[in-house]
C-alpha cells in the first residue's frame, strides 16, 4: 500500500509523464501560414490511413520500421493531406462557410434514402468499424467541401454532357444476365463455433473429442433451423421477408427482407449463383444451399436478360458522378493556387517531403544492394 509522501510523489511523477505526452502531441511539426500542424494531428491521421489501407489487411506492421519504403511513402502522403486540409480550412474560414447540424442531417438522410433504411447504414458502418460519431465528422467535412466547391463555380451537368459520357463509355453500362433474389442465411463456421465453445469456462475440462461432439451438435441445430425456416417459407412465400428480418444472419440484407437486388452470376459464390440462376421468378429453392458462409434459402423474385442499361435509366447516376468530378476539379485548382501562395515551414525537418524523398531513395538503394548480395 502506498501512503503519504510516497503517494504524492507517485502522483507527481505520473502528472509529469502525462504532461510530457501531451506536450509532445501538441508540438508543431509544420506551419502553414499562421496555422500549426501538430505531432498529434499527424499521428491521428497516420493511424487512420494505416487502418484503412491494404497493409493492415495483409497484417503488416509498418510502424515497426520507420525507414521502410511503405512507411515513408505513407508518411509523405499524410503530410501532403494535412497541408491541403489546413489550406482549405483557412480558405473556408476566410469565406465564412459554415456547416450546421441540419446540413449534416440532410446529408445523412440522402444517404439513408439511397441505401433504403437507417438500419442498412448502421450495419455498413459497423461492418467497416466506423463509429456514428466518426461518420458524422467525416460527412461534415464532405459537406464543407461541397459548399466550398459551390462558391468556386458551377458544377451543373447538362443532359448533353451526360449523354456524351454515356455514349463514350457505353461498355460501362452493359451487363450480363442477372437475377434478383432474396435470401435467409444461417451461418455455419465450425472454427468459430469451436472457439466459442472453448471460451466457455463450463467447457474447460472437455477434451478434443468432447468439444468436437459439441460442435457437431451445434451444427445439427443450425441445420434443423434452416430446414424449419425452409418449410415455413415454402408453406407461405408471402412471409419470406418477415422470416428473413427475424432470422437471417446476413444482417445487412435482413433489414430489407433478405433482398440482394439484381446481381450477375460472377458477383456471387459459385454454389449460390448456380442455384439462383437455375430458378424461375417467384420460386423458393427446393433445399438449403450450402456455401462457405453457411446455409441459404433463396427466393428468386425477378430476372433480367443480358443487355445495356438505357440512358434514361442511368442518367441521374451519370449526372451525380460528373457533378462530383467537376467539384473535385474546382477544389484541386484552388488547392494548387493556395499552395503556390502559402508560406509553408517544416518546423521539424523530419517531416519535410524533400527529406522523406531522400530517405526513400536511400532505402531503395540499400534494398537494391542487399538484393545484389543475395
């Protein structure tokens, strides 16, 4: 037990340590005009970039070697993005552009309308590890940029421009034969079931054979469940959507009654595609379809022959895409102008892109030399 002066000394040391961390985080590493970019801002954006990049998916820890080629390239990209964001934020403040909560709410409503439901949006965010707060923050930045672009010039797209894009990119609007289907999924992952059983303290004394028996029992229960659901769906197909909402393990489509929309065969795993494309509209699969995800009950609701989407069908989508491209071009042109006229000081030379490029070249030479030795 820590008492008296020893406790006070411990608290004092802790306070110094935490203060030191805060000071380091608040250190200016770059100055853009009169605005400082701190070490904390760099660390936050760098971590975010890493978590959303291919390196995390590959299980690579690029932070372990700060002289590695990948680390240096990402470091330079983050610095460039921070500088651009700072310049644009300064311009936005100068122009008095504000984004209200109502603006963000309107943007969320637009996304929800496109997805079909709030539940669909929530599931997508959850699957991608994005918190509602982070999503709102990112969306606020996007709305801010759209307001800025609007002040820079018109991004309106005429029917003629949209039609021109359609004619010049006609292959983008061709599609294979497609079906529209809904499904109910009962997921089966033996490895996951095994881990769940092992993690239960009540099963600590079980040997491998006993655990396997429990896994088999759980799988049989899932098979019984999918067969029961199939019987209910066959008995009253009008209840398919209700059954999907209440029972499907595919939470993204469950909120839409299991609806997958239209898809081509190559967009689905082979077993699922083979079953769906062998069915007629308004029919339910005769038996559960087993894939790597588990058991599916499939209900085909429509079919569409291979062909090309008409201009009328994709006109709104094309206009949205072209408007976005025009907005990006307006902001890119502004950014280049702001960078040319900005006073950018690299307070910490380690964050100067010229120094980073020099390190990249040295790293490449070193790797090439090691390759020749091997």
